[in-house]
């Protein structure tokens, strides 16, 4: 986009606590990415947060040497109009919805997690109809724009955008690969530019292999180091090591979220312990967020505070800025993105969305062909991608049978009566944000289904 | 094989309690399948049972109008020499091994089942090396013979025979589809010949659809009937209904074993209850078997007793006889067999083994191309087939990491420390039958791993 | 369809010279296929032929012991209304169109053939829009009917019906496999029921393998016999033998039409010689047809005359009758049909149409999974299927570039200026029947493109 | 390979006229690619050329500021010992063999070309056994080395190395993509770094698409320019334009060699005209080469002469140097290479070799996933890849039926008696270099097959 005078960015969910990181990312890349205006857009319910974080964003730019307009708005159309890049970091139902996603399964002894298990399915149910609406708006208002999505579950959301939204100019981003590429070179006492990374899989469900500057595979070396030193997991994942014998066979490094699948027992025990004591992750995050917003209110604060790193999504926004800069300046940067497979992961159909090492430049993401995986990884990938496809279809059709299929096939849900109860309660609890399931929810209410977790019960009263 | 004067059958595991059903099947098909000699072969440990059931087999033929020699032997080579058909119904480690497969996982609150979960994986570990030995013998002694396998896990065993044994003249059989095709026509108040069945999937993990004589799909009709009438499950599966909403979306009928996956919670609860009370399935079967062998000792008994039906594997042997007769007489019979995919289930590789509707005749099984499945079924199939492949590779290599991978990806195993403990205890408990894992077992013993389940502990003392 | 009192058959292109064979086929199957009424429908241009052959058809039924109404009509809707089976044997543009398909390429030294090369592409261009119209009518008038197509090119026509017409109850038929299965058993001095046939490929482009009643592959035996005895090709294919060394490597028997691809030089030389002397095949057939219709006019003739066999399409109609009877009476007959692949030919996508051995019964065709082919056959199949897909898309869109792509990839067209000239002349020559290409034809006329072959030139004057 | 003190290069076919370009490429990259020694190895028959061009190579390095040893040897083992990079540019049978590949088909009116049609198949037949020998040597002598192959047919040679040689550290190179990337930016009045290229296909049979720095596809713009300006084809391809309507549908730019397939008629006419007049390409090249070697003899010449560009393979060697430098210095350069597919071209199996855009660095080639092609291109690709596979298998087995299959499926060979005659004569003519076909050649000689082309006949006398 070399010829454009100035760039317009629209950030949906602009009231997010991550916005300062996003601003910081843009500020430090201004020379290669000359932004003219940033539109932070949010919904009525997020107005207060938008105003706080929006004021903070303005202060950050004022403290920079650059002239960039920051607009705050509740009018999504105004924000999207002629945008060059749209970033999405919204959370349908805010953190309260995540509390429900976590607590309702946990009440019944199952994992409730933002992007995995029953909770991840419901986050998809709430988010997909909204993102498809945004895509329709974009077709009218900014048909040339790139959509950089970091709303979770980023893989399913990107898949929905490509498959049902029929919108190809999209990349989904995640901070997990960023974290690995920051931590692992240190383990090897080298720097990232001395290594060659290849990631392949799905969002929050990928593996990677690493070669050194001599072309030798150093994956096993990193694995060895991981067992002697700190593995540097994302803040939101409980740190339980993988079984080393398994990794030795795999010859690849799973992502942090694989713990839910490779150490299900311990991850569940940990989650249930938190549920019983300090509260689930979303409850903890709510506190962190409240603290962050208190900080943001400080009219003297004009840079991203240290505390944001604790939030769990560190580097997300920075990855988004780097992606945008790479597209704009045709930088051909290695970034791990959710994008159309095109064969890069040949064990999955060429037309589905995968998360994969890609070189990002003017033409978007050029995914690197990873080749076939071994049987175990292949099986995992295929079941997870199909679980995603069923979930997305359920989100769009509101079909209860499909929702049940998604629950049943999800490896973190134990199928049976309890799973069905969790499904029913989650439908009831998220009623406001699940218009496609209205008919089913109506039926469930008529049948007298009610939420049992006391905290969610209380939330629903209000 | 029309030109052959008489047929030689070799039955490995001839001392099985199923042998009378097999004899009955051959007797009633003698006109189309003119057998000259049947060799019942077993190992030293099964000698007593072989003699009892062998004598019974001889009485059955004597009571028939046909002249057929029944030979009892412990010499496998003698039995295989120039055989036309080899049937395999052996159980490595006998029912005691199955008791271990069931009780060790159950002790830790997981499913122990003959062909599913941790137990199924270990049955594969024990059986695959033995079947590959048999195949090597067949290459020398009866290279033109057909191998009709009904040793479980029949799918994995057949896959191992084709993939690693490089033996194509094999079919794996199962009584589950037979049961469905016996029961469902009754639900519709019609007969089997008025319906068109299409099965596809894996052994103990398939779905089917049914059309009537007008070509209309009546799958949903059968499903509806199933919820009002008796579903006629195999005797060894606890009867918990599928969620109807799920089946309505699936538009196919899962097999009985799908209960372990679609109603995991209830199946587990039932298994644990049995574990705590009347004993696991193998323990029950041991009693049934003892009763059967008592019956078989009766020198006046010369026909299959009613009580065999309770045993759980009813119709297995009859299916084997029908398969053999169909090959011999080029009958082109519809039989559901484990055979090389060849594309019939296009969601799995063409070179793997699937269980599928086939027309069986002189040229073996002609599998019917079923077409692609919907996302949920596709995901299930792919994860299960890859689990099978990992299991088989582990069985052959004795690689501990692969065994762990197989446990981890198995949907009925909750990954983590407990799963690893179960794996370790099962390795110890089956030491005698796992030569490929000798090194690992030696290490585990050195580390002091011991079996905790009191009954298995007791068994190991002897 | 066991419950129906009487069956209604609608035959589109009822005025075809093949109709008596069709009647004969129905008469001899009446006991299993109790037809009540047959509607022979044709267009205005075929009225005279319809009346002649229709009267003949009535005489045939009158001479039979059965009461069946034969209706003649130009009203397709009336004929389709509530039909149980629709058969299609029409020829858009009649034999004159085929003369053009053959002579225009031949004028330039290329192969003009009914279903292959440039001629086959144009037959598809003319036929596909018409068949899709018929399918739309069927959706309204007889949505439960089966469509049995033997209008050529039968493979592409069936593919268009499934892919673009979204109509699944269709089978395409061809007499080539029938011929092989009639001739080859004689070569082996056996009967068809003693052999197991497996065909796989595309219409007019398939291979087959054969096993005997002992399960032994006898394909090479048949090939050997073919080189010593008469190969019994369809009457319309010049008889030049395949290279035996090639077949020995292939271990399969190609169909007669493979001569165009495996012996292109000789087939072309033969075609050009006929072009220069006795006239192309269509010209010969026109004479045969005229003779046939003279025969049909004989009010004493009430059975299919011997002379029809010379026509080239012998057994086509009989195959259609057998297919219909097999569906109706759920006979599970082995018939080679064009049907949705569903994985039967795993080297082609599961959703495309292939010609393959299938068991035909109440639920339609159950295609037999053939497994992957060797490299050479696989390559041929893939290029031909993609050629078909491009041709069909061109037929529907009328896109000139796609038509050029179809010509270029067709192995029997030598790409270049001459091929383009042939394409342009064929567009001009078939103007009346190519509404989708109207714009291009208008341009070509404006550019002064004219047909050079003197006979076609003369035809176009009228 | 950052830690190595100095690099050893072994160049097989070191006596090639291209060696000076290779030296020039290494000299200009010395700073990033610190070579210590270069071993030029050739066979006895090439000794004279090796000495001439070797002396020239030494002068080139002497004229440079760098100290690099150039060794000339006929001992391949000595050259390979501990090499870091092996480049292959040999020609089995020298240019005389190519004369035969071209003239024997042309005598019969078919295309004889270095890498396409009958000639390309025979170049593969001669080269593949030799390259597999080299690979066996490398396994012993330099198991860590990279093999950079630019011996034609580079795609088939690379496929043979990966598939049968089981050697993964190999890339095949070609100058055709280099040419396109040099010429097309000029057409757009921009520079290469302002464009994003994506190539996919097979060696000498690929297509590419181009985006500009704004991410807009400019492929059609380039196509438009090509029709108004000079298309800049490789010197060895006759310049006949593609049909524009075809490219407009294709939305991709074919490579120069596609002319043989998209304009077969004109390419053949041109080739036959040269055959009749100035001699085939190889005959012309022989003259050019003689001139080059005369130049190389000049003891004052110490840089690559201008005349080399006429030779046809310009930029080949430079591409090889850039590839080696990119591996060594982990440069992550976009280079179009023949490499294992890994899914990059999902219409072909993941385990075959394709020619595709890749980023080349320390870990080798990271191929970019291109996605599925449209039907026509897909069909072409699949038939060509399978033709390659048949050819390679024939080369290794020496099976005459396979050779006939390769000829038959090759789109530039008209199947039939003449094709078989060409096959037979080529076998006779290349007898010396086809040990795998010895038996067949012996049979053909016994049958009295002789070469008819007078010039080749004369060559065979000597």
C-alpha cells in the first residue's frame, strides 16, 4: 500500500484493556507504518471502558513524536468506512460471559476454558454471528481492507470468516507462537534470527520444529532444555510438564494449550481447585482488568504499564501491529497466522483454516508447506478441525443436535448426561448473545433448565 | 475354488468356547461348502479346553449327515499346511489377560474394555505380534489360503496383517453389524432382504444407513423405533440410549460400541459399578465359559447349546462361515468386513483397513464406496484410525513413547499421570505376552512399578 | 417400489432408432418390472421418426402377452408428470450435428468422434444445457423418479446432472462394459456368472480386471486370448490391437475407446480415410438409420430387427432396462454405471462422477471401491476427468477461454491455430444449439469465420 | 553452516560450458559464501573440456581478490569427500545424446526436445541411474552435503533422488522462473522487490501469479503487456504467443515450455523446419559450445564471456550460487526450486517433487502453499507428474512396457506404431548409456531395428 498517504485503522472492541499494547505497537512501527487515524469502536455496554482506554491511547500518541488522530465511537459503520485495516479484539458478553464459560462446566467437574472444551465452543457460538456481521459491513464499507482478528477462539473465528463470510483478506493471530519464539532462543543461548521455525496445526493446537543456522534440527535440544529450565508458558496456562517420552517420539514441540489434551487430568484438577478457591481464570482476569483500568484512568500515564503483561494475552497486539506493518511495507516477515491452508498442512483439506508459519507481505500470508504429520498428531489435528467445523456450523444454524455433536467430539468434554446438562445451562446462561439458538433456549426454559453454579446464578439475576 | 474336491479349514484358537457355533455354521452350509477336514489348533495352555470342545465338535459332525474329519493339534504348522481357509479366534493370555485389561484401568476410575480404551490397546499389543507370526507361517505353508480373522481387536489386527504382514487375502469379522441386521428389520416389521444396508467406519466404530425396497432412506424410522422398543444390543454392551437429537443430526445409526464415546459418563459409571460389585465383564464371561465347558463335557451333547448366545460374541462364528461359503461358492453376499479401504471410506486413506459393507465372493471383498461423512463422524473416524495406527506401530516396535501417544489420543483415556500409571501397570501385568516391550518392562520393574488392583495382584502371584 | 401397481416410464428422445431395443428389453422383463405406461416424447423436428418408431413400439407390445399403454407426445411435461423412470436417449441436433462434429475436425486432419476429441466436447456443449432443463422439469413433475441416461457423452452428462443439476437419482449407462462382459467369458470358455468383474474409470475411458471362480486374476489370460482371437469391439470402433507389452504392464483391460489414446496415430489415419472415402461414422449411421426406419415402417414388423445390432449402440437399451428392473425389484445386479464416485476411484475426488462396477438395487448404485490405480492409468484418468470438468463448465458458462482450455487439454486435439479454427467453426456450425455461446458466435460471425468442409458447408446453407 | 571455516564445493560435470557462470556466481557472493575449494569433476570423455574450462575457472579466481583452490579431477570420490555442496550439471552422453533425442523423433514428424516429449523421457532414462549412483557415493562420502541439481530433466531427476535415492537434502534448479522474474518487472516498469511472486507446478511446467506492493494481483496486467511487448523467452524456446483468451481464463502465467503443450502445432512445425534446415537445437548448441570453448582457451580471458548468454541456460548457475549462499547464510531468499511438495501443490501427493516458490535458508527450502489449481491446470499437472513417475520407474526397472506407457501418456507423443518405432530407435541409439534396458535393446537389435535419421545413423557408426 505504498502509495497511500496515511492509513486508517479501525479497532473493534477498542475498549479492551489490550488497546495500550496495540498503540505501543503502532507507535514503535510508525516509521514503516504511517498511520493517519485510529478508530476505537465499541458497543454501548463497553462505553465506559472505551472512554478510559481511549483517553489513555490519545495520551500515548501525544507523548509520541507522531500526529495520529484517535477517534472513539460506538458507531461501527463510521469506524469501518474506508478503513485500511480492521482489527478485532472484542469479547461478546465481556468477561462475565467467560466467567460463565468457565464456571458452569467446572461446577460439574469439567474443564471450562476460554478457547478449549465447552467454554471454547460457547465463545465460538457467541462470536461467530457477530464477526460475520462485521464482515458484511466490511463488504460495503471497506471492501479492500485487511481484517486482522485476535478475538478468540481465533482459529474458529477465522475459519467462519473464510468459509461462511467468504472473505479471504483475513489473518487470525495468536500470542502463543510469539511466546515460544521469544523463550526458546534463550534456552539455546542464541537469537531468533539464528533459528528457522516451522509451526503447523490449528490455533491453540499446533506443534513446531526448529532448525539452527547450520540447518540441523534442534527441536530435541529445546525439549531437553525445557525439562531443565523454565518453559515460559503463557501466563494463563497452568505449568505442568509434558511427558518427555511422548515428546521424544513426537520430535516436535506442542503448544502450551496441548497441556489440556496431553495432561488432561492435572489441568482439570488445577482448574477445579481454582474454581473452588481463588475463582476461575476469568474471575482473576476481571480483577487484573479492574486494576488495569484504574491505572489507565491516571491522566499522567502515557505508556503501556508493566502490569498488562500479567493479563495473559501479552504480545497479541504486538503481533497484530507487526502483521499490519508487514502487509503494508511488504516485509515478508515470518509470522504464525491462522489462514487458509492451501495445502500447507496436507493432513487437512486445502480449503480450511490452519495456524501455520507464513511469510507475511503485500500479498498477505504465504503459508509454508509443512508436510504430513505422524499418525498421533495427524489424528489430533483431524478431530480438532472437525470439532471446529461442527461448532461453527452449530453457531450459524443454532442446531441443538450439532451443538451436542460438537460437545461429544470435543476431547475435553466427557460425553453423557452431564455434558448435556452443561450444554443446556450454557445455552440458558448466554441467552442474550445466542439469537440463533433462541428456539432451543425457549424450549429449555420451558423445561425448567436452570443454572446451578451459585456465582453464575447470581449473575443471571441481574 | 469350485474345482477343489474338499476343503481344509484351520482354526487357530480352536479350543475357544465359540467353536461349536463355528461347527454349526459349517454343518448347515455343507452343501455349498463341502469341507473335508477341520483342524482345531491351540497352544499348550489351552490343551484341556481344546480337548473338551474338540470332542464336542466331533460329536456335532457325527450327528450330521456329513463325513468331515476333525483334527485336534497343538502343532500350528501341521494345521496350516495346505489349508484353504484359516480362521483365527485365539486370545493371547486367555480371559485372564482380559481381566487385567479391564480391572487395572477400572482401579483408577477409567474404562477397561476388551477392544476400547486402555484395554483395547493392550489386547492389540499382545495379539499383533502373534498374528504376524501366523501370517509368516501361512506364507510358507498355505500361501493361497484366505485368513478369516475374528480375534479382537479385529480392525487393528486386520490392519496389522495388511500393512505390516503384507498379506492381502484377509477379512476381519465382527458380529455387531450382524446383530443390527437381525434386529432392525423386525423393528420395521419387514425382512432383511427388503432393506439395503450400507455400513462404513472401523471395527466397533461404524455407522450405517438403511433404505427400503422403494429406495427410501428409513434410517430415521429405525432410530425412532429404537427409542420406543428394545434396541437389541450385543450382550456385552450396557444399554444406555444415544441422545436422539444427536442421531437426528447424524442421520445414521452408530454401532453399540459408540456408547463408550457418545455416553462416556454413563458407560464408565456402569463399568465401575460392575468392577466394584459383580466383577468386570471378563470375570462374568469366565463364569459363563466355565458353565459352557461343563456343558461341552456332556458326551451326549452334539449341537450348539442355547447358553452360548449369552456369551456375547454370538453370530461371530456364523458370520465367519457365511464369509467362507461366499468366497468358496462366489455367492456375492453382503457382509460387513474389515478390509482394505480402497476408497470406500474416502475420509480415510485408501490403503488403510476399514469396516465396511462389502459383497463377498470368489475375488474376496468388494467394498461399497460409502462417500464422505459429515464433519463430526469424519473427525471421530480420523482420530480413531490414527489411534489404531499408533497402537499398531507401538505393538510392533515396543516404543514406550508411542504407547503413551496411543493412550493419550485414545478418547476413553484421560491423559495424565494416572493414564501413565495404568500404562505402566498393564505393561507389568502382561509381561509374559509383550516380548517387544521387554526392555521397558524391565525398566519399570526396576523402578518398582507394581499393580494395585487386588485381584490382578493376586493373579500375578501365580 | 414394490408397492406400486404399475410403472410409468418416460423416454426422452423416444423417436430414436434404439426404441425397439428398449421395448424388447421391457417386454422380456415384464414379469419383474410390471410397466403400465410408456411415454415416448420427442421434439417437433423428430416428430416423423417418433411416429414411425412409436407405431412399431405399439406393435411390439401388442405382440406381447402384456397390456402396456404406449403414448407418443411432443409435450415433455405431460410425459414426465409422475413418471417413475425417465430414460434419455435424445441427440441434440440429431445425426446432422454428429456429422459436423466429425467432419469439421477431420477436414483439418484431426479426430472427429462422437464422444472423444473436439466432437465429444461439442456434443457435451449441446447436450448439457438441455439435460439440465429436463432435470428442472423433473424436480417439479416427478421428483421421486430415477433418471437413466444413455445420451452421450454419458459421463459428462451425468456429471453435469449431479454437479450442476443437484440431482442424485441418476445413472449413466453405456454398452461398452456390456460388450466386454459378453465377449470375454467366451474367450475363456466359461460363463459370466463364473467370473468377478471390476471396472473403474470414466465413461468410454475405463479399465477392468477379472477374477475367476477360484479368485484368481484372469485378466492377463483374457489379454492373451485377445491377441489370438476376435476382440469383439463395439461396431463403431476401428479394430487396431493394443500393444501387448503395454497391457502386460497395465495388468488391466482398457475399453475399446482407449484405442483413440493408445493407438492415436492409427485411429486418426483410419478416420481420415473414411472421411475421404465412405464418409464419417455419422454419415454411415445415417444410412443405417434410414434403412432401420424403412424397416420400422413395415406394419407387420413387431419385434426388434436384426439390423439394429449394426447400429453401434447395441445393448445400450437392454442395459437400461436391466438397470430399471434392478432398481425396481431390488435385484442387486452388477452393472457398470456412471455414478457419483464416493471414493470408489480414490484417484479422483469423491464428489465427481465415475464409471464403475456397482451393485444396483432399490437404493440405486452401490459402487465398488476399486482402489488406487498405477501411475499411468491414474494420470490418464485425472487429465480426462479434469478435461470433462472444464468442458462442462464451458458448456454452462459459454466461456470461450474455457472452451479453448478444454480443447487444449484434450489429448486428441493438437493445440494451436488449427485447433482454434476447429473450435470456431464448430461454434458457428452448431450455432442453433449453443445459446450459451451466442455472444462468441456473434463475434466469430462478425470476424467472418466460416466452415470449410464442403459437406458441412452445404448442410449449413439449408 | 556459520561455523565452518571454509566451504568445499564439488561440481559434477565440471567440464560444462556453464562452469564460468558458476564461478562468476561464487566470486560475486564470496563475502557471504566463503568458499575454500572447488572440485570440478568430469568423466574421461569430458577430460579435454574439463581442462579448458578448468583453466579458465582458475584464471577467474586468480583475477578475483579471493584465495580459492580450484581442483580438476576425474575421480568423483575424491571430489565428493567431505563436500559441503555438490552441484550437478553433467550430461550423460554429452550433446551428441541430445542430438539423437531431437533428431530421431523429428525424423518421424514428432517433437524431439531436451526435456519434453520423447527426448525428455530418454534424457531421464540416461540420467537417473547415474544420479542415483552419485547419491550412493554421497551417502558414504559427504552425508551432510546439500545436492544442488541442475542436470535436466531437473524435476524428474530430483524426484528420483528423493523417491528412490531416499536423499532429502536436494534442490533442483531451473533458470526459467529466474527469466520471468527478470523480465516481468520491466514490463510493469517496477522492480522485483516491489512484487510478490508465487510459482507452482513442475519443472518446465509451472504457472505463476504476481501481486504488487499493494497486494493487488497484477498477473493479468503482465499478460496484457506480454501481448504488446517482448515476452523475453529463454533463448531455446521458439517464440509463439499463447492464446490470450486462454490466459484470461487461467489467470496465471504459464512458463515458456508450456508452448509445447498450448501451441503444439506451431512448436512442432518450427522444430521440424529447423530439423530440415539449420539442424535441431542441440546441433546449434554444439556450434555455440565449440565457439565458447575456443574463447575459454584464450589464456587472457578471466571473466565470463558475453557469448555464454546465447547458450540457453543463462542464470542457471547463478541461481545455483544464490541457492547455496542462501542455505549457507540462512538468507531466506525466494527461489523457485524443485523440492518435496509437502502439500504446497495440494493437487499432487504431498510426497512427490514439485517446482514451487520457496524461501531458502539454513533449513533448506520452505515451499509456499499455493492452493488448489483450476480444473484445466490441475489436469495438466496430474498427467505430467504421473508421466514423470512412469518414466522414472521405467528408467530404474528398464521395463519396456513402462517405457511404452510413458511414451503413450506423454502429451507430445502421438501414440501408435510410429511412437513405438521412435522408442525402439532411441533405445538402440542410446544403447551405451542405458544398461537397465540392455535386455530389450538386445532383443531390438536381434529384430533388426535400426535408426533411420541419416545424421544419427552416421553418429552411430563411429
